[in-house]
C-alpha cells in the first residue's frame, strides 16, 4: 500500500501491525501510480494507494485516482458492515482503537517573497548564524543545525528533500526524489507527530482522541512559531 509524504501515517501504522509492505512517495498521483507500477514489476500486488487530498487507487486496473472503483469498494464495505450491524463510523472507531487516533492540522502561511522563504528554510537547516564547514568534502553549503526539539518534544529524524538529507537512512540519503527548486522538510517527533504559501502538515497519533487533539493544537502553535517565526518575517496566516 502507498501514500504520499503529506498524508496520514495511519496506513504506515497498519502496515507495521498487519505485515503488508508500505511505501511513501512525493505528492501527486503521478508518483503513486508510477511507484505502484514499479512495485508490480518487482512482484508486489499494489492494491491500495491514497492521498490526503481525497484520491484513492483501488487495485491495478487504473494506476491513478479513480472514484468509480473507490465507490464500488466502499459499497462492498457497507454490505459487510450491514452484516455486522455496525455503521461506517463504528468501523472507523474500531480502526482507531486498533491502530491509534491519527489527527492532522494542515494549513499554510502566505509569503510573497522567495528570498524571505529561502531565508526561513535556511535558518531551519543551518541555524540563526550559519557556519562554513571545516571539511572541504562536506556536502552542504553550511554546517547543518536542525532543531533538536520542537514544542517540547525531541526530534527523532529529519528528512530534507531540498538538499538530499535523511537521518532515517544509514547513508543519510533520502530514497525520495530531491529537488533544489522547492523547500520540503519533514520532522519526526518522539511522540509520533510530523512536520510554500509555506504549507505545513502536522499529524499526531495516540490512544486518547481528546488528548491527541489538545496536544496537536499546542504543537502546531509552538512549532510554527519556532520554525517559521511568522511575526518576524511578516507571514500572512490562512486557516
């Protein structure tokens, strides 16, 4: 099963629990469809892919988002739930109980200046006072200095697809395509949360829905203030 980097990690949680193969791609069904095609060549059976902007690929007949097959599959689900005498909402609650409550908070800040946007992301990468590397073979312009904590939580991994850096990989090289023309940084936190317009996608999971909801709201507020400093850079906020 596949989804994109900005979509819910609930599918990843299900994969770890149920043992099926899971993979992330960049945003857009061209990436999901191509990844599914390549996985099929390797002997996998890619029978589900989705993106948070509400697009679903069921099976391998159409390697793209397809509302007709998704509707038919949902109809089959309704029949099975009717046999159990439960609603779709009840079934969703069962999934949450099994795999955790995954709540998201997605929005963006408006920034009309590309130099300002570059300055913001360079600050996130290299810190307030960037320093040149002492090693001539160092692969980046400045010493990396990503935040080690966000909103009071330890940062467990960083993936920066602008400069090609991923701490979750042994060689620190991401498996996803790298593009210097746009900024995209993902932070993993010890409590399970993640991190232009400058778009942000936060997600938090846990066993208590209300607790997750309150923690997520606080993380979004504190993390955006630390990373983006909207007042300092004059960013407009759009909810």
